[in-house]
């Protein structure tokens, strides 16, 4: 079996700290990564945006408010930091600095890529390789175009995040050469598990793709998602996932 942090469908279970252990430290920060490792994560999920001058930032929101709302992709790194300071918002860390801690902690990395400029997938792939993380990484996105480019341009293991239970997974996996699909059905609250049927899981497995589940702080929900066939589940507190997996042993 692969070691934790090696992303292979049907391999080890991935206990993914959502934006790091974001319940205990600022999200997407180096300290959130350290907390994730301390609380039993095998991997961390980190958000990615790219500035106009080509710097990859570990930040969820694609816009910065400060002197008016502007997209990070339209701003230089210096402008992003100035706008964040003006808005009294957290200063977004460079992805480079976050990946250094991920590598030091021996974790895998699940990147939720929000946007990239032309050439961005190659820059991201090169950065992962520089940290020795390319074989322990997934390039994921809610944008199908980015998921496809992360595979075709950067050669990364890839995943598509989505909310729609009616999405044609077969065509997307085949068309984009995806390695994983990531249904974010937690948005449905109490009905979150309903679309994750045995038939749906079997249909995904038939394509050769793996499955990553959603963000939860409930060990019972996490255990149920794993039990229904997910390769990985996200949580703001990875200790919840450790507890969930222990009930399945």
C-alpha cells in the first residue's frame, strides 16, 4: 500500500487538514500546517491564488478589499499586501513558505487552486518539485479548466471539486484525465450523505478515479464518508478524522 501522502485511488486513507488545522491557527498559514501535523493529519489542504506578477499566495479569497475590491490576479504581490493592510486583513503567506513547512512536517498537500494566470500551472508544478512534494500532491479546483491544465501542463495528480449531485462524473474524469473527484455535499446539511450512494461510488470507481469527501467536524460523518468509499476527508481539526478512522479499524 502507498505511504500516507502518496495520492493513489484506493490507497491509504487521507486525513486532510482543511486550510491546515484551521480551527487552531490562521487558515492556510505555516502554523496551521504545524498544528495539522501535531493533530494527526496525513495531508493539508491549502488554497492558492496567483498575483499579477506571478507570485503564488496561500489564500482562499480571490479578492482583496482596500481602496475598493480588486482581484488578486489583477494586483502585484506588493499591492495585495498593501490592500490587506489597509483593510486590516491578514497578510497572506506565500505558498512557497507554506510548502516548506508541509515538506518539513512530512505531509502530503491537497491544493485548492482558485485561479492561475497563463503559465501558472507550470510555476506551481515547479514549486512543488522544488520542495520534493510533487509525488505527494494533488492539484484540485472547482474550475474544470484549471483541473485539466494542472494535469496537462504541470503533470500533477488532479481532482475536481463540485457541489452538483447531478454532474456527469464519467465525462469529466475521461475528458480531463482526472485522478480524483471531490463532491462537496456538506452544503446540503443533514442530507449530505444521501447522494453518496453505493451505485454512485461504484460508477466513479469504474472510471478509475478516487473520491475525496467534504469538510466536517463530526467523527460520525467522517467515518460514514470513509465507509462509503472515500479515499480522503477534510476537517478543520484532523484529530476528528483520526477518531473517525479508529472506529473503522
